């Protein structure tokens, strides 16, 4: 399988064309020396593209690195300083880079949000929330009512991070909206839907009083913790369907 074929495999279900408003330059961000000719024998997966993940992937013998957060975000950037170091790490090791941002957040069943809902044992999952007019999150129901602290504990078992509860709403939660990563500003969408709680990665200071005044519970699971899900599911799919060797590069930021 070549880099081009690998991207075609992912795009068959991630469907980048359905997310025209995403400035993340999804897909192949850095090719290798043989876009349509060099065989990929091992694929590395990580949440973030950076110098450290590139060097680690090369050290582990990977031919391509697949991430959620790529190196390019839709604007022109000088290849100097840190940006140069990151790109150089890929080019020096003939390592291809593929990134899938909003398409991987939103995908059912391989995305961060639907993946989180399933791993938490939530039921009746359906699409919820939008970003720049694109669908992104999920809303679902708990099997039994839980407090905000109990939901945070449940989420912690999935993300392997210390999740924090902000109990601003109902004592017992039955319905939850999820948008992973840095989506604290979307708490208003959860409140507008009449949901009992909202789960995101980073809960920002600016939204604290807003959520409290709207009377909705918020659980913060960490940006990294809530977005390790999608790339992990992609890794499993590649192993099961393509039979390619793969590895996961776990570099938690604690954020």
C-alpha cells in the first residue's frame, strides 16, 4: 500500500469532501519519496504531529504517521524555527504525514465523539453540535442517572486522565452532549438542546460563569485525553482490515 492508497482508504469513510469548512488541510500533509510507488509496511499513529512524534515514528520503523492534529492549518507559514524542525524530521526520515481533524472528530463510529460515547456505554447516540456549519459532536443517554462527579469518574476510565466535574446543573444526569478537544464555547449548544451535561476536553475560564448561569453540568476530560480515541480506532481498523503493522505513539500533554 502506498501513501496515496492509504489516504484513499481513510477518505472512503472519513469523507473529507463533506467538511469544506475545515481549514486543517486534511489528508496527506507531507508525502514520502514515492507517493504512488513506495510501499508502506508500518504505520504509526499519534494525536499530534510534532518533532517528537516524527522522530519516534522513524525510530520505530514507521513509513507513515497518522495524526489528529497536523502541521498545517490553512494559512501560509514560514518554514523557520520550530516549524522547520518539525518538517525536517519528516523529510530526513522519508516519513509521510497524514492528518484528519474535523472529519475524525465527527465520524461515526471511528471519531473521537462517537467513540467516546460508545466507550462510556452511552445509548441512543446521534449527531449533535456544529462548527462552522459542519457536524462535529454526539449526544446520547446514560444507561442510568449519574451525578456530574460520577460521569467524570466514568470518563476517566476511558481517557486515562483526571477528569473534572463542574456540577452546575441537575443533580442526576441522563443526557450528555460530547464535543472533544478545545470546544468549551460550544456548551451553549448543549444547553440549547436541553441536555443535562456537556463533555469536552478543555473547559475554558471564559465559559465558567456562562455554564453556571445556564444551569448545565460540564465535565472536562482533557484535550489530549478526549482526542486519543479517534486515532486509536483508526489504528485498530488498519490492523483488522489492511493487516499492516502499526504502533501508537503516546505523548500525553496533561492538557
